[in-house]
C-alpha cells in the first residue's frame, strides 16, 4: 500500500505545483483543481484504511481495550 500511497502523494504534489506555476489557462486550472480533489480524497481513504488496519492488528500501547 505504501507504493500506491506514495504514487498518489507524488501526483498530488506535481499537480499542485502546476497550479501554483500559473502558466495554464482557466479551463486546465479547473481540471487540475478537480484532479487535486480526487487525489486528496484517495490519499485520505488510503490513510483511513491503513489506520483501521493498524488498530486491528496491534492495540495501541497505553490504551485500554473496551470489553
């Protein structure tokens, strides 16, 4: 999963950099903003999934388990 997450983050960073450069027309900028939104949602989903898997695999030290 790390490779997939790394790829998504890299694409998000590259897309955001293109937007910041300001060398694109309004239509392309709108498409890039939409792509950034999609990528951010995918990154968030992957992180949520990784967090749930980590909690399921190992209890966090110092936290009590609910009975």
